[in-house]
């Protein structure tokens, strides 16, 4: 009898591991000062991330799992510009 751990290519933990590795790869190659800013993300996506641990994508394209107080950082200039252009 086999268990899900005996055949990791069928999903479960192996899928989560692959998704985590992809996220780490994306985060490590992303250039710039994104970590120094607060980013604009839909409120419902922030809540979903808090409940599930899934990463979110900001208006500027940055993808990460929120975990710090955005009030302590200046707003990302790219996010702000995109947000303002959507308000017109």
C-alpha cells in the first residue's frame, strides 16, 4: 500500500514545495528596492493571504507574502502612479 509521501509527483506536499521553490526563485531575481516600500494590493487579497499564506501581487507587479506593518514604510512610487492613473 502506498501513501501520498511515497509518490510525491501526484500533488500534496510536492506541489506545495514546487510552488514555494518557484516563489523563492521569483523573489530572488526581482531587482530593485521593492522591499523598502509599502505596496498597493486589494484588501480582499490581503485578507486571503493572511488566512491561507498565499502570496499577493501588488499593482507594480511585486509578488510576496505580506507580514510587516505597511505604515512603517513609504508607498511604492510605481504602485502609487498606477493607482492614481486608475482613479481618473
